[in-house]
């Protein structure tokens, strides 16, 4: 399949990591959330960071995007220390979508997506024909071109999330960092947004996201990063990483991992106390 | 879904492009802004014509263009122009200042009145007028009451900003601290007025109501130049501010150094409000209502800077005209700005609800 980014440029070749963290320590105030963590984001795949609440997933994503400055260690973007780059240059290479962003009331979809061109604009050059063309493609790629004149606040949650992703695409980057893109969405809209993420992956984008739903993370990513207490517990393809033991270690969750009846990925069936009927062998396995 | 190499026809905003310069073309917003500017200029000219010696609009226009008679020139340029120009400048400064503070706080309640700038300037002015000490008199003699009030407004505005600072500025926190500081400043003002000598109180009251009476060319010239310089800074920084309507994180993701941009623009907003207060006293409500009216007239999702300035100028010059002509008693302009601006904003809000 022809790989093509939104600007028509061929993405950086080679198997080396687009984005990596080396020995980073980050914290809010004096409390370290992450201490001495190493991670490499492979190019051209969907990487999902999972882990229990408060384990530092979002902190890691925010550090990778330079929203947070590490107290020690470095983040490397395409071979360069991200701390030494200009904010604008980072924005041209890396698109970031924070959790639950809010648009001003009445702002139209096309105006919101157009704002994604900001890193390429200047005081005198606020709306070039390049800008218009890239915004057009970003709207089309995310399937929101028909909604271009609608106010963002009149859309459903799933459509709104598509619009925000469209804005980060309009930055002209093929490296997207999404912080819980499915928060507040019902399952159908969550699937809709993740299908879009998969489309972007198919067209050559590298995606890093934080997800809460483990089965969606397993279904939609090629690389899982499992975190606990600010450290990485396991990393790799979902088929290799997701086991009952790991889920217990990471989340303290009793679960059974079975083959997905509709796909080739593992499926996690959580075991709580209510309405569970286990045969003795499975019960023992699940312990 | 495929991006492909073919040109996709999609509805994005049209642009104006000349060489390397390009802008988004929004006919409605541009048209409304031009109309507002024309209306403000018309009221400005009408206001100049009104008085004990009435002058018709054609003669006012001719005199402004430099082709008037000598008598008209004296009355218009020397006597009436400072007052009218002060109204225009103060209105623009307040409108832009309000648009900036409301955008920065992402909250329509955040106007310079709420953020303590006006009340701080008022408290300092009243203190200097009522204090009978040698130091206060010396301050007023050396820098003038207006400059001292300006310093008081700036000091209070900066105090609110630093108190509200906690790893960034949260709009609601900024407003709450602004309201608290305003309350303290108003208490101080009231206390000074209650305990002061009655003749000083009259002078202080005259300053506190906000008025355009008896402006001199010197005062207006200072206000005009300060406002022009500040507007130049604002227009340079405004482009970087655009993504900040979506919050700090989105702005950072789009390559904006948001803390620096916000600090510069908030300082400009505080200075603009301070210049307005020192030129006309604390005229209430213009900075709050002008950006909201401009947003609705120009159909923008966020307060438009230029249109807000024009609405501010129109509101202030219009109110001054009404205060001087339509009412049996001469009222301070501040009373009329609130009386006209408030109902008009309510009308726009009610009409939007019914749509």
C-alpha cells in the first residue's frame, strides 16, 4: 500500500524510533510520577499506553509531547533532543490532542480544523492556498467534510473527536499523540474514533495514545506499553503481552484471557464477584 | 477516506491572497466592523457639532478635513475636539481591553472592572485627593492625579494576576481574586470618603463618576499615543493568541509559547484600561459589554478585537452625546454607558435564545 502523509511527503524511512524517552524523570512539584523511564515509539504503528489510574500514562504522553519538562533525562524526536527544538518546530512534527478539549461556542468545524495550520502560519501569511488545501484534505481524511459549516458544539461526541483529530492532522504531521481519545464516548462512538485512528495508521501515521479500555487497546494497537507506578511493566505486541498474570500484576485484576471470537487478538474477560460461573480449572487459573 | 493526490473540493474559508500575504476572508465580520467604525466616526462628528454654538455636520467634516472657517476651527479643534477624541480613544481602549481579558480568562465576566484595575485606580485617586499630608500633595503636584491613578490601577491589576498565578492562570480563579481585590479597594474608597473633609469628598466624587468634561489637548494627546502604541503591540501578539481560545494544552501543541503571549496581552489589557481610567475616570460597563456586543454583531465565536474597540468607541461617544443633549440634567457619561449597553446586551442574548 502506498504510504502517504497528509502533506504528500514521504514519511521518514527506517526502523528507528520516531520518538523516544531516555531515563526521564517527571513530577508535579516535588512528587516524582515517573522516575528513570526508557521507552521507544516504533514508526508506522499504533502504540497504546495502558495502566491503572494514576500510574503516569498521561504524564508520559505529556512528557513525550514536550507539554511537561522532565527533571532529568531526554526526549528524542526524529534524532533530536526535543528540549532544544523550537516550540513551533515541534508542532510541525508532532500533533497532540489533550484529554477532553473544549472549543468556543459557535466555532465552526472548518475554522477549528484551520487552526491546526497555526505552526505553518505567520502574521502576514495567515491563510495561504497550501493551508486551505491541507485543511481540505484533513477534513476529508477524517470524514467530517460534510460537517464543515456546522458549529462544533452541535456535533455528537464522536464527531467532535473526529474534528479535533482532524485539527491535529492539519498540522501536517504524521506523528499523533492522543490522550484518551475515547473519554466520555459511548462504545459505538469509541469504535468509530478508533476506526479513524486505524485508517490514519493505514495511511502511514505513527500514533501514540492512552486508553482506559483494555479490550479496545488490544484490538486497535500493534504495540502495548503497560505501566504501573511510573515504570514500564511490559511492552510489545498485544498477543505477547496480554496474559492473565500481567493483568493481575499491573491492575490487580482477576481476568481470563481468551481468543477474540471476531479477531486475531486476545480478549480480556474480567472476573468480578457477581454473576460469575467458573469451572474449577478456570477458577484456579484465574487466581 | 484515502487522502490521495487529487484535489478534494471541500468547504473551507475563502482567503485573500496577495503575494506572500494572505488572510481569511470573512465578509460579514469585515462589513460589520467597517459599519461600526463609520457609525463611531459619525457620532464623533455629531458630538463635535453639538453645543451652545451648534455647527452642522458638513461644516464639522470640512473643518476636520482642514477646509473650515476660522471660527469653526477655533470652536471645533481647540474647544470640542479634545472631549470628542477622548471619548473615541477611551472607548477603543476599554473595548479592546475587555476583549483581551475575556479571551484570556475564557470567561465573559472577566473585564477590567472585575479584575480590580478600575477600583484600584479609584482608591489611589481618592486617597490622594482626601489625604491632607504633604507627601500626597507632592505626588499629585509632580506626576498629576491621572498618572498616580494609572499607577494604582496597574499595581492592582498586577497584584490580581500574581495572586491568581498557580502553575498557569485559570480564568475562574482570576475572576474570583479580581472580585475579592475589587471589594477591598471599594471598601478602602468608601472608608476614605466617609472620614475625609467634605470639600475633598466632592472633588473625589467628581473624579469617581467618570466623565469626559474639561479634557485638555495635553491629556488627550498622552492617552492617544499610549493607546496607539499598546494597540500596535496587541496587533502583533494577537496572531499568536488565536489558538489560545482552545486552552493552554492545545495552544502548546500548536507551537505557541502561551505563558509569554498571555503575559504580554494581559499586561496590554491592564495598561489600556489604566490609560482609559486616567483619561476619563472609571467609566463602568464599556469593557464588559463592548466585546460581547461585538461578538454577536460580527458573528464571531470569540471576542473580535477590532470590532470590540469600535463598539466601545460608539458606546462611549454615543453615551456622551446622549448625556449632553437628550437628558434634562447633565449626567456623567458612565451612567449612560450602563443604561444603554446593559439593555442592548440583554436584547441580543434574549434574541439568541429565541432563535
